[in-house]
C-alpha cells in the first residue's frame, strides 16, 4: 500500500450485527473487514449498537482511516428526551404496531393522502407508525420525547462526540414517513400527528456533505439507510434495479424523480446520490421455493435441477405464489393457488418449475408496477442466496425482461457507506471535483443477457401466469402490472 493511499471505512449496523469494511478511497479495494453480532436484537438499547461497533472495530481495523460512512437498518427509530438520552429501547417493526399504522392512514384521509404527502403509506416498519404506537401504548414516554433519530443518525451523532446538531441524509429521511420526497423537506405536522407533540428532527445533508469530524479529526459522512447504501455500494445508475430475494422480495430502481403512487404499491425513497429509489415489495419469494422443497422432500438445489428438467410453462401448471397473502397485488388475506392440474402435469419436475416460474412472475409483477410509472429497468442486480440457483439464473432474464447480474456476495451496505465516506472526503477538500461519487469497479459476478428466444418464452409464461391470476383475482393488480 503506497504512502499516498488514503483509506476510508464503511460500517453497516444491521438488525443483528455490525459489519465494517475498510477500503482504498480511490480504487474501492477492500483492505480489511470486521464483524460482530449485536448483544441484543429487536427493540434493543441503542448503546448495544456501540458495543457491537467496538467489537467489530477491534484489532486495529480502523487504523489510518481518514473518513467513515455509516449505514443502518431503516425500520427503526430512536426517541430521545430533553437531555438527549433514549426514552426507551429503539423501536423497531412489530406486528402489534399495525393498528397504529391503520389509524394514521385514516387520520390523514387515506392511502392517496399519504402517498401524496410522503410517497409512502404507513406500515409497521415506518418510524411514523412506530412513534404513533409509542403515543398509544406508552403515552408518558411519548410526552418525554424531544427528538427522534434513525439508527444511522444516532450512531453518527455518537461518533461525532454528541454535538449540538443532529444530522441525516435525504435517503434516510425518506424512509421515516414524515419527509416529502417531492418537496425534499420534513413534514413535522405528520410527526406531530403520530407522536402527539412536536419533536426535533435532524438537519438533512446533501449527498457529498460531511456530518462533521470526530474529536480526533476523523471525517464522518452524512450516513444513510441500508437500502440506499447498498445501491451506492453496487454502483447503481439510471436504468438499474436491485431485486433482493429473501422470504419476501423487494425491487428498487434508480429514477430521476419521486414516484408517488396513489395506490400505495410503491414506496418513494430518495437515494444517497441526489436521485430517487422507488421500491415495491412482495411477500413471497424464497418462502415459495422452500415450501415446495419441503413438499417434495428435496433441497433447494435439487428443486432447481428438477425445475430445469421440466419445460417452459411447467406443462400447463401455474402457481400463484401468495403463500403469505400478498402486497402486489394487494391480496393480504388470500392464499396460494395451484392451477392447471392434469394427470400429465402431476409430476415433481413440473411442480418445481411452477414454483420457480410463479415466484419470478410475482417479482416481475412488482417490476411491472415500477415500469408502468415510467421507471426504466434495463439491468437487474439479483441478490440473496436463492439468486445463485441455476433455475433462477436460467429463468430470471426472460421473465424479468432485463439483463440480470448475480454479483458475488459482499457487504454491499457497508461498501456503500465506505463509498459515501470517500465522496465526502474528496468534497471536503475540493468541492468542484465531487459532483459524482468516486468511480469504483463494478461488482464481480455473472451477467446474464436474455436472447430473443428467452424473451419470447418469458412473455408466454407471464401471459399464462397473468391469465390464471386474473381468473382467480380479477383486477387485483390493475393494468399497471401486466
């Protein structure tokens, strides 16, 4: 490592652990990394995140670092009292908060009113709903609340030595439910609607702006939410999207403007670069594959091989993969459907194929919601352990109608935080050169491009799926997804 090399670090405080990557600020090369579990999960004291950070940074991980970026889980909020101490453990998503979310929706006049105001409908994962639950369940704690932060904001504030000013970035702010992505400003009236009283909110910094310096002189960038940090770490640009396959799935895409959706299917996030990151979530992804694996007594890898032994369209077998209800289409109380059963289709390989096709068609429906609102999706980064299954790689490009990149596993949110730190470091010294984030290499992985045959097959399978969906749930998705 040359004497002129400058080093930055990115940390991601996720729901269960802290990850740290240390990178060359110019090239993005990962030099060191650290990892530590949180002492507690769920509604945990924020101080536990500092303990995890200290453990992850042990052994000199942060030696010679010039700047640090911070990412953290978005679906949590820290309520502070007048002395700037937490009034309770950090609030995080819990099903018991659903009633508070529903009451908020009604209080403002419905779904369209919320999407018009903040680009999102309150859900249990939004800080606005969590604060509404606090006001309902713990009114005394709500009365003591004088300021509200997200986890990355609290960590940045701690790293800076607890300065007078709280800060955040527009990406993090857009996940709260009380910041407008179209007007790019806080909506303190919505915070007060939830909490029952006004509270201090952080100053929203620009993408390359630093939050400040630690007492030791270390630069700290603005910080951001995990989704925004991962997009920055992957180097997403216009026309790029990320699909994350967990038990459920999400698709987000880079777009130039906010995308408020009166139907409430799209959450209109801002990103960490000055653009926007609209997101659509489905409830069913890996749970469909794992459920089918269990039914057939096969591993996911064996299920993949079975699926590839079938033919496109699974011999007429169609699975509507709504095993946990669904958000897109909005069918919260429905169940999955297996249609097209004939004697000749009742074979394990056809059921396996129908599971993969159904899961990916459900994700394609979500992508269709974005495309119908003018969001271009030309390239998709596919994340999650199931993304590496051969059947997913074979079917995804045609069904999603896009180039698909399956990157090698990495701490994308931590890398994005490090890239933000590198950007802020350059901007702090020479603002005219910092119009864009530093150019780091594209993620390593497999790139899959659909040919004309794959696109034709994908459209046929989508049409078969859509026909069954409309028969069972007419008009549930509307014209935007088809």
